[in-house]
């Protein structure tokens, strides 16, 4: 009887230890940031970290109110669209090395993502020419990046898209089309802020971007449930397909 009790006691201790380890593991990998508890986007931040779309600025800090640079935005979007599974990124980097990456001094840490963004039509060489490592992204520019990652194409022959924001007159015509698409798939709200504004030229905060990425990644996964086959050459991009071609 004593031996049975001892065995049961040892089993109980083992279960408790495993439970404690699971909790510690969850805390370390899911809620590792100490500065997000007061963020309205706390769950979105946790989600994008776990999805591998955004990292913290350190092991324990996310800095939800810090601004997002254009290069940081492109890194996250390349992850969202599974760029490394679609393309030979090293080959793309070589393809754009002289014409864009070297020409405009693109940092080594983001060259593959920029090359992918060029190949996929998310940015142009002219876009990259004006960017620096510390160039922060605006809300309308980030909206354009995300929509183009979904394969949305701007058609200048189409009528200007109407948006209900109070400050829609300050949104670039092309970006209105992209914003409308993101509204339609639920990435951004059609209501705007408390004053009904979209604030197109507002520098986007990390918590706001986390929310957009979190929703966009779920939508993208639904549209592209499996990763496409890697092309044999980097010159033929695999454009993400959408159920219905957006009318923009």
C-alpha cells in the first residue's frame, strides 16, 4: 500500500511539474512583452508575434506606440505572404542588386524583402529611391502595401473610389482603391476615428500595424490556403489570387 501511495505521489508531482513548465512556456512564447497590457491591440500583438509577422524591439518590449518604418512594414508583409516559399529570395536579391539595392543603399538586413516586394509589385524602384532606414510609414502607404500584397491592381481608367471619411480628400487617388479593398475584407474600418477621419498621413504605430497584419494574415490564409510552388526562375512572380477581382 505504501508503495502504491508513493507511486501516486510521484505521478502527481510529475503532473504538477509538467503543468508548471507548460505555463512557463506559454508565458515565454505567447505573452513575453511587459509593455502591452494597456494596449488596445494587446491580443493582436500577441497574435502577430506568434504568427512570426512581427518581433519585439527587445526580448521583453514590443513598444506598441513606436512608429513603423517602411522597411519594417515590407519585412512583415513578406512574411505574411510566405515570400520565402514562393521565390528564390537570394536570386531576387541578385536580380535587383545593381538597379535598385546598391543604387539606393538598401540595408543588407532588408534586401531580400525589398527585392521580393519589387518582384511582386508591392513597391516600385521609385518608391525605394526615397526610402531610408528610418523613413516611417504612413497609414495610407501601409494600406497600399497590404492591398498590393493581396494582388490588388490600381486601374487609373476607373472612377475615383468614394470613401466616407471626413478627410478622404487628403488620400491619394491610387491609395483610395487600396483602402477600399481593405475595408471590404475587414482589415480597416470604414468609420475612421472619433471624428470620422482616416488620417492618411499619420505615421502608423506598431500596435495599429499589428492589428492590420493580424486581420490581413487571417484573410490571406483563407484566400491562399496552401503555399504555391516555388518558381524555377525569379522573373515570373506568383501573384496571390483573390476570389473576385476587386473593382477599384
